[in-house]
C-alpha cells in the first residue's frame, strides 16, 4: 500500500524511537555508551540505564563536559551517544562538538530530543530552531532527523554503525507513524514517498506528515507531486535534489528556521545548477513562545494549507 | 624497569627547554612562556612516569596524556621528538603546512597526541572520558592531564572535576601549571584564582601543592600519588614561573605567545644550559 493511501492515525514521538533503539544497540554492542545530562527520563534513556548501567554515565547539568567526556570515551573505541535537548545539544555544547568531536573526527553521536517547535509549551527558550543549521557547518558532521518512529529507529541504528560524528534530532511530541516497521533507511539517501512531475516537495522530520497530506490534496486536484523525505540534511542527497530540479518547482518544508536548514541546503544545489525555483516553508526567522504545537506551526505557515497554496502559486510561475 | 633518576631528569629538562625554544625560534611563532613553566613536570612525565611506546603510539594499554593547555604544545612536541615518537628534525617544522606539529595539538596529525586540544577548558573532560573507559574496561592505564592556571577560570574544568570525583577516578592525575600569568597579565588581576589547592580539594580531589621547578619534589610527588588507589582523583598544583629558565622571559606576560629573535634566542639557549649549575 502506498503511504498516500494510509491513514496516518497512530502516533508516537521519535524520542521514543531513540529510547527503544539504543537499548537494542547497547545490548548488541558493549561499546555503545549513553551520556545523560539529568534529563534521562525526558530523553527516554531510563530503560538503557536500567538494563545497561555499565554503559551509562550521567554528568548532571553539564552539557559541555558531556561532549568532551564523550570525545575522551571515543578515543578508546567507545561509541558514545550524548543525550539531551536539541537547544543544548547544538548550542550549549557547540564549541566542544567542534573542537573535540568534529575537528579530530571522533565517533560521537549527539542524540537530541525536543527538536524544532515540538517542545511547544516550554516556550521559545526550549524550541530548537537553528540547531541543524549550526551543526551542518561543522566539517565531518552528519545531520539527521527522521520523520517518524520507525524511520528514526533505523536512522539511529545507521548512525551507530557508521564511523564519525552524527547529530540526530527527535520530536518531543508524538508524530504520525508513516512507514512500515521493515522499511529500510540509509543516512544520506532521501526516501521517495511519491513520484510526480508537476511539482516537487522536499520535507523532513515532523513536517513530512504535513507534506504527505498536502500531496494527497494536490494529487486529488490533479497535481502530480514528487515528494521526498530528506531525513539527512548533511550530506544532502544531491541526486534527489537533481530529480526535483528537473521539475524546476520545489517546495521545502521543515520545522527549523528557513535560514541554514533543509531549505537553504536545497537552495544551494538549485543555485549551483542555475535552474529551478524554491519556496521555503519553515520557521520564519523568529523565536517561538508557549503555545500548542499546531498553533506554533501555523504562526510560521508550516501547514498543509500553506503547502498546497504555495504549490498552486508556484504552478502559476 | 629502571626509573630515570632525578639528576638525569634535570639534564633532560635542559634539552626539553632548548628543544621547545628552538622550535619556536625556527617557526618565529608559538608560546614559550607556558612551555617553559611546564618543562620540568613534562620531563618527569615523559622520561620517568608515562607508560608509553614511541613505536606503538596508539597501544591500547598505554597511559594517556592530555595537554589541556594546548598552546604549551612545544614542550610536549619536544618530549615526543626526544622520545622518538617523531624524527627529531620534526622540531624544525612547527606550525608549517603539513607538519605533525600544528599550532595546537592535533591527534590526527601527530603520533603520541591522545586528543586534540587548543580551546581552553576542554581537555579535562576528555581525560575524564578516557579514565572512565579505563575503569569500565578494567584496564590498568592511567590518564594524566595538564591544565593551565588561567584555564581554571573556565567553568567546564569544574564540571569535569565533579565527574572525576563522582566516578572515583583514581586513575586520573590532574596537574595545574600555576605560573600566575595569563595573556592580559597576572591571574590575580585578570581573574583571581584564589586557593586552587583548596578548590580542588573541596571538589573532592586528593591534592598537593609543590614547587613545580624542583625535580626532587615532582618525582617524590609522582611516586606518592600514583600508588594511592583510594578512589579519589589526584590533583597537583605546581607553583611555577612563566618563562622559567630564560631570565628576560621569566614572569613577563608578553612572552606568552611571541618568538625570540636571533640575539634573544642565543642568550636563551645559553641561559638554559647554564641553569643546571
């Protein structure tokens, strides 16, 4: 059954996917470590702590130390996952990630819950809208956000099995399950959800489900849509973007500032190719506030309606 | 294995200082002040204490050394060159394109560097990670970490100490090169460090305060602290003089990060050699 035919009703937060997958990985490989910073419950690592205490470290509220400690562990062959919130995992420890993890290219994973606007009622201080953009500019870093529970599990597994620093971003809130449990995902290779020829949509993370709904509506109105889940924004799947450039009309959708995230990454390729128009849907370079998640998305135009409307606007071009 | 004697170490410390200064002079760039203040400890570590193998620098059971005050790398490079981790001639390539001797230590380019450093305040966290791994893997290796005094103004140092105490890392040995100078002047003026020994002690370390230029005291201290498996990380504050061994560099903040000219270099080499008597 095509994803477009599915009713996306069952929901699960992707931070749960990390919590479940990391236990499985830790049991298989004793070198997998989790480093917590006092938010284990919220980051879903409590099961790991219970079952694999010898592979767990909690440094308390000290993110910078967590990143450096992870680097030290990695020099001895461990595969540490530093588990925190996206605002802290990208910004509080940005310099430690740069100096001690990316510069020496150590095998450390930064696993972050509360990506984008998903920590909605916590307010603007806790909503990570610039994290993927910041991490994308560090050499050696891979930047990934799965769209749902199952894809996130596969991507966490891939991250553990590849060498080098990876930034993984999860949702705080439940998002619809899109994929089948056995669907395979490869870091750096976009997942084509629908093929079409009138317009291309490239989405990632918690906005993929919105892009799917928009695609359904557009297809119902006779618009043929090519839809990609670009779970890895670095390295970007250039081939997938090239496919979209052939159509020439591209919409990017992300729960991230429109600056320096997925939209920017796609624009870089489009500009280099000198062909195609891009419309970026995402956080409008503004901080959030406490509000329901859907409300925050709507305040930034990250909605099914806006995707559909933007598509029709582009089709007029 | 016979341990290098204090007298031999004193001789080696001269070579260490001369080698470090020669590389800075040749490069006309680098940090002499903090290299010279750490020279005696570094000599004792590299020629007596550290269980490392120049022919197998990534040997998994080796002792680790983390130079958290990464700008003092000329003195570590001197040790690596004199111990044969790299050909001695490497000292003439400091800070040059393609050199293993980068401006700050780079583990990817230089054998014998256990972690890249250079941004202050971060090395101790890495050392803590290495020491935890050693404990968990039931390995006997030890982790030695040298901090600058000014660097202890960074909050991350104290985050790392907390963790070392929590995880009872008695395989971790922290040294503070307390020369009381940083780039903008005396630490007491820039940001007073107060009683560093008491601070580390209050955090839960077993501490010592010694003369960082007395090879006798350094050796005696190393011999004591390395046998004491009491569940506590050890911290040694070394009272030192920035630029030690070169009269015109001693206690002068400006010599933190500049290279000597021809005349200054000659005088420095002579003074260092004479310092022995």
